[in-house]
C-alpha cells in the first residue's frame, strides 16, 4: 500500500470516529435546540446529530467515566429510565461520549436521582447506532418511570483515538477568604467561590445567583447551613482585583450534593463581557456545632448554636455509629427510647445528605449500603427512605415501616459526609513503621519564636484511646494498638519530647484537643519510650444483648464448698475470705450474657496463645485477665458489689445466617469472635455472677462493661456498657429498662 492510499484510509477512519462522538457535553449552551427530525425524513448526518443531542454523565460520587446518563433535548436536561436497559445501550452511549466501550451499567438511580424529564424509556439499541437517539424506544418524553429508576453507565477509561473532549468539568471548589484574620483560621466559612481550572483557580459570575447555589457550595465544603453575606464589602474589594470567570451561570435546586450536578453555563472563550452586571460569587456558611469552636466566633457562637438547636431540634434522634472518621458511620435513629437502624433499600445521596446536615455536617459524599459501617443491633425502623433533600430531619422524609422479613442488619444504611477542612492531618505523622499505618507518633509544634518543628509524645499512660485519636487525626482509620515503647521504630532524627500526660476520651478529632501537661513531664524521656500506634481500616465492635440479661436474671444461694475455684479466680466479694469454709453459702446474682461482634474485623485477644495462662482448678486457659466487669451501683454511682469475668474461652457460640464459625476453644484452639457471630456466657457457669451476700435490700443499677480496660481495640467503646434498673427486696430481684449505655457510660467506667 502506497503512502497516499494509507493517508486517505486514515482520514476516512478518523472522520468516522470523530464526528459521531463530538456530541458529548456536560452542560447546556445558549444555542437553540433544533426541532426533532420527523421519522419520515432521511437520517441526519453525524454533524447534524452533534447539534441536536447532547449527552453528559452526572451524579455524585463518581469518576469521570461513569455516572447517571442525562440528555439535553428541547432545551431541557433529562434522564433515561432503566427499564429494559442493556449493556448494548451503554456501549452506544459510551462511544457517543468518546470512550471506546462500556464495562457496565447501573439501575435504580445509583448515582442519585435526576431532575426534570425522563426523556427515554424501554431503550433498545442494536449496537451499531452512532447516537442513542437512533435506538428504538417508547419515544421522547413517553415514560411510566420515576427518577428512582434513572439509568447510569460505566465506560472503559480509554478514549477513542482522536476524540476531542469539549466537555467542561467542575471537580474541586474552594472559598478564598479576603479578610486577613479569616485567612489564618480554619475552617474557612466565608469567601469568594473558586473552582479549579487548569493549573489555577477561577471565579463564578454571580448574576442570577441564589441562596440555593450557596446551600450546595456550603454542603460540599462540610457546612450544613448558609448565611447572608455582606456583598457591598466584597464588591469594593473585588473591583480592585483581576478576576477570571469560568462559570457564567449556576442554577442549583439546593438538593444537589455537588456543584457539578447543577445546571451550569460556562463562559464562552470569545465572550466580550465575562460577567456583565455582576461580580465574583461570594458565600458565607454556618458550621455545625462540632466545628464552631474552631471558627473564632465568640459572640456569634452562642447565637449560632441557639439557632442551630432551634432549626435542628430533632438531631438528638439521629446518630452515626461505627465510623473511623468524623462524619461517617452507620445511621441509627431513636424511637421509643430505643436505637435502631435504617434499611438500605432505595438509600441515596439525597436521604444521606439530610442525615449529614441535621448532624452538623455538609452534604453526603457517599450513601453506603450493605452494612459497610458494620451491622447494628435491635430494631430496623425505616425502609425505602425518600428524602427530597430540603428536609430538616430524616424523620420528616417519607419512609416505610418494615418487618423482619423485609430487611436484615446486613442491609444497614450508612453515610460519609462532607466535613470542613481543618488541616489537622498536617500536624501529625508516623515514622519508622513498616507500612504507613504504623510508626512512632510525631507532632508539629511551635516554639516561643514561632519556629515550627517536629517532636515526640511521652509514652507513659499512652493507651488505645489515645491511639484512636491519633489514627483518626492521621486519617488512617481505627487504632489497632497504642504502644508505649517504640525502640524498634528508631529511624528518625527527632528526639525531643514535646507532649506528655496525654489523656483522651477517644472521641476527639486531634490529640491537641485531649488533656495533656502544660509543660512536658516524662520520667522516661529517651526517644525509645515515645508513643506509637498501629492503625487499621477495620476494627471489631462488641455489644451486649441487653434484653437477654433482663430475661435470665435470678438469685442463687450457692454452698461454699462449690466455690473454691471461683474464690481462686477472685470472683467473690472480699468478705468471703472471712467465711467459715466450707460451711455456709454466698448469695449470687446470676444472668446470661451474649456478646455480639457487630464491627468489621474479628475480635481477638491481644496476647498470643503462647502467653495464655493455664488455670488448673477450672482446667482452661485465660486469654484475657479481665474480659468483663459486673457491678452493682447505688443511685450515686458508687459500687456496692462487683464481679469480673476472665476471658477463659472466647469463641463463636453461634452466628447469623450465612456466617461461618471460625473460633473454638476446644483442643487449645484459636480464640476470638467473628464478625456477625456472638459468644454466649450462660448463667450457670462459674463467675457469671455478682456476689451480693453483703448487699442490703433497695434500688440499684446493674452495670456490665465489656473489654473494660480497652485491652483490645474496637471501633466504638461507647456501646460496651449496659445498665439496668434493679430492685432487690432481700429475697428476689427484678431488672427493668436494660439498655446499652452511651453518654453516661464514660462517667461510670472508672468509678
């Protein structure tokens, strides 16, 4: 083949590939949309097709090669219904967008529900069409679907050779503060809206700007609510600045979770006036209560918090559990004083965003399904939640009450919310570890001259709770271990201790928010005694079956001659030592405890089997010295009787359907509790009691705390304690209102 023939063939090939693909566009333009060609007319040329139909991928979160399919027809963006949708349809759409092929398609509005018309339904492509318009369907605008059925596609991330991408995109957004004091404080709550453009940042023209646009911007940046802004102040400032406008018009409805999901109009390259009659858009956002302390709003803080409580008065009825980072977790709702979960059927970004905003965060980054944040316990209260996005609480959204047949806890819904940028991860690092998830903790501090330098944390009294905060600040998930010696990670030239006496509750966002010494006081000041952590993306989470305790409680008067082994394990009250052994008896409060692992990793003893202690009297090994505390408290929270349970056998007694047992104590086997399984301590085994021989009749509180010394890391320690109201008349005992403790748990753990 000669060179001229080869060139002609190549030209024909490129023209065939280029022309049908140039119709892709993410946003509408000002050009009028031609009327559709009648069916009897000849098929339009590829160029005519380009002018007629525009296609874009929308929704959030998504990658650039996937999303909800939207078509621009008759001057309006609309979607495609997923009825009869096939991979062949996806191939046609992906090629129309400039990708070589499709790798999959999605149904049921996976990328969120669209707005406006549903343009096409029952689409059937043969595969050779140059545009989705040429495929068979019910006709434009003829559909019996809702936006819950919007179709999406996933394209292979490979462009057609020679395809020219004319799509405008908006990925990253920021606020640029102009007030000098605001530039030094995080989070930034007010400023000029800027979008990432090429290697810099560009502004948005505010002509036609509405509070709905502001709401979307604030939600993206982690703020639940918007505030009015003094435009006159900014106008004076911006008139002296050189602005480059990228977006000419934004028309959000206020329910979008990302600016890219709003109808956008981009500045044309040859436009004579980039923002006639307007200026750069400016917004002001109100942070949630968790982030108000960082904004420096002293007088405004109290006013804003009062306003917040007034607007979001129901947010005590919703919470997130099981998340490693701030603003993520399994969604739980409170009804009749009992927490329950939400089923993930039709769970989407709009509903997730309502939850995020009412809890003081921004819009949702992800609507999680399939118990991605661990399985909950107790009732499932909601199913098929259908929020629009404007609701103040998820309780205001339409939803279905369900039965146990409709949903299981394997379908618990979760969220990941947008949170304000605080820069906390830039002031902490790990060094010396084998992976980025472990190492010696170093923090960035400033001396009296303002010079910044890295320093170490004293390892004395460093526990799992402090490690939890460090891992959270690092963005590395949960704490697996907190280490008080790190001589084996000695690879850094940082040797000075700059923080000591660190004591965290475990819920802080950064170590600087924990209690610590004002001046460093560390007995072992050598670098090898500095604090370290091992972080993990997953963790176990133990929770007690509270109703079972209430159902199985009773009193037994047990003869002393049957309690020798129990006495040896210190399972009786101190007065038992003065008893007339083997005569007499001890009065025991007995009950069963069923301990579930609802986390995302197996619960394993911290010590390996080589260090387990053999107990000859009972004939078993102890893998943990203390696994549970059993306490009887008076109204003041003072202990009047106590017991404890050594972990002599951690195993999978039973599991949920579809989960296999992994741990068994027989024959010196591995000990632990698998995710989705539970360990049952029956009421009739030794030490499964509280010795109440010396307790007088009265009203008390029964408290059970699992893993009380935080010996094994968990994703959530606040659900490790259970409390019951207890009435004892000297002969019988009654328990009622048994519940998993939360806010009150921490105050009584170390009483």
